[in-house]
DNA sequence: CTTGACCTTACCCGCATGGCAAGGTTGATC
DNA sequence: GATCAACCTTGCCATGCGGGTAAGGTCAAG
C-alpha cells in the first residue's frame, strides 16, 4: 500500500506520515525499487494508534512514549496511567485558565451597552485595567 | 525612555515590542540620532493596552482590531462588544473540546487498574478505538 | 579609557502542519 | 509508443508568538 492510501485509511495526511518518519516517531517505511514508501497492516495499525493518540490531545512527544509503552510487552499499566493522568492535569489547567479569561470577558461584555455611543467599558478596561481587573497569569 | 524601560513598565519584553513594530501592530517608534527607539507616555499607554489585551487571550490580529477601534473616536461600542463576544465564543468552543478530551481520558484512566500487569485498557483503546470511543473533532 | 549595561539588526529554534515547486513513477487510454 | 492524470519523491517556505544568541554600536559611571 502506498502512502496516500495509508493516509486515507489512518485519517492522517501523507505529509504527517513522512514527518513522523523524519522525526523518528515511526521507523523508516519499506520502499519499492523506485523509492515509494510501502505500508502493511502492522504499519496501518501503528498509524491508527498515533491518530487516536493525537485526537486525544497528546503531543507528538507523548505519543512517542505511548508507542514505546505500547510496543513493550513488559510495560506496566501504571506507566500509561501516569502519562494519561498527567495529560488530564494539563487539560484541566488549560480549561481553568480559559474559563477565567472567558469570565473576565463576559463580565466586561455585560457592562458594555453595545450601541452607537463611543463610550465602551471594554476598551476602558483594556486601557487602564480598572473597573474589572482581568485575571493575569 | 528606551525600549528596556518601556518593556519593564508595560510587562512586555523588548523583543515583543520590536516584533509588534515589525508586523505593523505598532507604528515605528521615534529614534535617537544613534538609532535607539524612544518611547513616551502615549506609547506606554498603547503598550499597556496591548499587554492587557494579550492577557485576555486576544490574538495579535484581534489586538490590532481592538487598537483600531480604540483609536477611532467615532467607534461604536457595539463593534468592540461583537469582537469580545466572538472571542468568548471561541474560548467556549475550546473549553468544550478540551473538556471532552479530558472526560474521555478520565474514563479510560478509571478503567485502568494501574498496577504492574501489562494489560492496559488505555493502550487497548488507542489501539483499536473500541471500548470507550474518544471524542473525535 | 575601560567596563558593563544597554541598544541595534539578523539569524536559527520550537510546535505540528499546510502549501508549493520541480521532478520521477505508475497505470490506463489512445 | 506516446500521452495523460494521478500518484510519489525531496526540499524549501510559511504559520503564531516569541526565546535565544551572536556580532556589533552606544552610553554613562568610575
């Protein structure tokens, strides 16, 4: 199977697959005499694993660790759990931050009459930070 | 005032200030005979406006629009409100997505016994997508 | 005059990917 | 055998938002 078909079947792009190979996430694919990459069922399996991991928001570096654990028969599930938990913590952190930003903005929006008068509390806040101080990281 | 002091007072870095100037977000700063950038109170005011907008999570492109609205005396506060609302929508969208990822992962983690046995539901899911399908975007 | 802190431009690095260009391969059709 | 479209190859540039670093110019204090 050529890279295009492998891409379609895995949900990745051909470009991504080549990139993953170039950074060592994937081992080099077999080649035809003319240099075309060839993928088999095992490779497809790995590509699908990567795709699902990325969909869950793991970085390529984390995907690399997951792949290693996946391919290590002696792996302890505790390791995988720890990695997943760490990722959950990062997600929660990000969600909290975004939520605070949204709340601050929401507050500003509610104080803005939003008509044709030029006087705008949102701009006033951005100007001086007064009236409804934003959450600063 | 030189760029370093302007940076310290605004909370931005000198690098950022030069970058903002280079992409046209800021008008070119005045220069001394020897080429040093010089900033006055008005400039500091603008820098602080940018800093606060960034802190609220606006992209540099959005900050550009806000700056334009800010400097336009005939602006309608409705425009600003619309921009802020759009940003809130984007934040909410992102928050929802991250929350779904977290929930999926959390679910997987709860089904993982997390000991030394190599059998791991998280990896199983990444492998086949079965058992607890992840939220796909 | 020297020293050290500051400033200048200009380049490479990261993430993860898209896009484009120039050229080689393949398989089908004429 | 030629042609054509669809595929493949490598390679370079771009994104957003800066961080890091180098090589050099400038300024004020000692």
